[in-house]
């Protein structure tokens, strides 16, 4: 997805976690172990369930259109903060800083 003030696109992963058991620290450790840094998603969207079509295909276009806009997305959103080295809640303040290109990606 496009991020204002940044070249290229930023990745987002949508993770279905109905019980809320996802450990973000362990998730990040697993990514660091198995993926190169450019493949790490900068944004995480935690879903209770995922929308599918009548033929059980993922409705990913809606997720792509919503992006990381906290004014639209009602699910939990996280941002991979490079300075802290961990995923942090995407707050309204952080969302504004990202859109104003005041946070490095």
C-alpha cells in the first residue's frame, strides 16, 4: 500500500486471531528468523474473522482499499516501529505522523 512521503509500497499482513492469542513479540522473532527485512510487513491488521465470497475466496480488495486508515478500519492495527524494534498500536497520533512523513519507514 502507498504511504505518503515514502517511496515504493509498505506491506501489511492481515492475521485472523479469533481468540486474541497472537504474541506480537514471537511473531516478529519468527519473521526475523525466516524472512529478509524487506519482506517484513510494516503494518499488521488483526481480524476476529475474515470475509470470504460464496465460493470461499478471500475478499482482499476491501482490505487493500481500507489500508491502514484508522478512521476506516475497525480492527486492531499495529505498526512496526524501527526505532523500538517492535510492533506498536497504531494510534491516531502515530497515524498522523506516518501520513505527514514524520515517522521513518
